[in-house]
C-alpha cells in the first residue's frame, strides 16, 4: 500500500517519506466522487446518479483530489507510523512532495531523549539559612506600625515614613507607561513593595517637587522578563508622614488579639514563624540549585513543540485565562503593550527551562521506578481532610465527591510522584541516598542507550 523512508532529525523529530501506490489514490478518488455525487444537487440527476465526468465538471479535478487526499491522509499516516514503529507525541507537520506519484513528507515529534549521566554521584551544596534575628526585628517593627499613628511632617523623606506620590514608570522594552496617582508607600529597606532601588531614590526627596531618576533592575530579579532592564521614573511627592510607634512592652503585647501575653512570648512566636518561613525558602532555593545542576550535567533533546506548549500554559496563567478567547487575548496583549509574537519570545527562555526541569524529574521517576501506592493516596487525602480549609468549608459533601473523581486522583498522583522525585534528588544532592547495585546498573544501561540515541541519526527504508 505504501513505501516508507524514515530519517531521524535533530530535536527528536522523525522525517517520514510516504509514497502511496497509484491504485490506492484511484480508489480513494472513486470513493470521494461517489460521496460528492450523493451529496451534490445537480440539475437533471438524482442524488448519487451523476457520473464522474459531470462531478469533475461541476467541482473541478483539483477539488476532488484535495478532498480524496484529506480523507486518505489519516489512514496512510497511521499505517506508515505503525509500519515504522514510530510513537508520536503530537501532530505531524505534513507536506505533499508530489501528486504523481503521491509522496507525503511528515515531520513527527517523538519522545524526548535525556541522559542524566552518573546522576547518583552528583552533590550540590546546601545554601546557608540567613540569621533569623534581623527578620524577627523587622516583623516587630511591622507589627508596631500596624498599631501606630501617622503624623504629617514638613521635611524630606526618611526611612520608615509613609508617603503619597504620583508617578510614571517606563521600563525598557515595554511600550506602555505605568502611571498612578496618590500611590501610598512605606519607605522601608528591603521592601518587596516596589522595584529594587526605588525606595533608596525616595529618601531625601521633598514634598511638592518633581523628580526624575533611573534605576537598573538587578539581573537576578525574580521576574525574569524585567531583569537587567532600565526603569525610568517621574515622581512627585505629595505627602510625607512619620510613624509614631507604640512602645514594645508586655502591656502592648497583651492588648493584641492573640494568645501571647509577654514580649518574650511574642519574640519566641515570631522567631518560630520566621524560621519556618526561612526553612521553606531555603528548601525552594536548594531545589532550584539542584535541578539547575542536573540540567547542566545532562544531555537532552526534545521537540520544539514542548516549548510552544509551555509558552501557551504560561500565557494562560499570566493572562488569568483571558487567552481562552481571541477577544480576551487581544485585551491582555494590549495591556501588555506587546503583540503575541513578542510575548511568546519574552516567555521562551522561561518555558525552555521549565520543559528541561520536567524532563529531568520524569527521567528520575523512570530510572528509579518511582510509583504511587494506594496508601500514598489515602495519606494525602487524610491530610486534606485534616486541613483548616476543609474543616471550615460548609460544603464538605461536595468536596468529598471531588476527592473521588478521576481528574482529582490523576492530579494527586502526579503531585505525589513529583514530590517523591524531588525528595530523591535532594537525598542524592546531600549524598544521603543508599545506592543499590540494581538501580546503578539500570541507570548506566539507560544512559548508554540514551547517549546512542542522542548521537546516532540514521535513515531506514522499508
């Protein structure tokens, strides 16, 4: 029925040349003519009775061939990939190379190939946890400010002041200028309330004066699309107030709506909260270091379509699902001051890193044969039912039904097995994992196979 020629291309693409026998094309054309004859309303002929030459005269040979091809392609393609044992992970790119004979070129995205190397020997230094005491003091100051009062002053801005300003912000590479009137800020060091360096520029500024200044956003800024960019500000300080803070003593602490009654109890509680947050942040930062180290040590190839899919997901998330409709996407892009291609380019690096991280985790799950047991699922569901959000929900019956749905259970399994992969990566990086001979042998075998797949590309004919 078909002759095929397969060629492996870079980035996990397989090129498949399919030559279809003339007899098959003729049979498909006859079927198409018969269908069109039944459906067409041609004067002088009952449905299905118009001969082939009349159908060709009314619709044209090119249109008939195109419809026959549209109907034939799915079966021809399916037969060809089965014959060549190809397992696609997405839709192919199809081109018609010739019509006589019919030759089809299909570029097919296939499963990514990854070689982690001797990953069980990788070690990554754990970041040191910052001192909690300065953060505890910062928390105390924030608490005091909540219960303090503000008093207008006629002097330049100082640290700790509450200010009201008008500003225009133009960021390099972003067409739209952000403007706001009567914006209120507390001028604090290391505050997350504005771009880094913004509050340093405000200190010393006077009321009712116009100012212009430029800050350079750090390269390591958490929003990668803005990192290393210039931000031009125009501001006018309209009001400056200093904070009158209450004295920190047992009387003040006892007046708070909490279970702590003394300064010592308050500091102990705040320190425990700060340490818990620091440990959480340290864990996230360590996992970031680990996965980046594994990516740097790995060889991998994957279809470009995985990056495009991830860009779609990021846009959907960033636009709060507005991208689901053309109108919503257009409105979101207008607010961004960019067209769709510019936004996709902006997210491409982030998407590529995300794909690589997913591939590393998936490979670890495969190499270490991680799985999810019924006990794992029962334990996680029990944790959900012990959570405050579940206990306080007035519609627990509906939640219980959701917890039983296939969609939820699939999502929960993915969450559990991904967390197992992360925990395993941490134990490897900390050199805590007991390396079994079986697992080591399996990883070496897989690495050898994957290296061969990455380096050797060949063409086969059938």
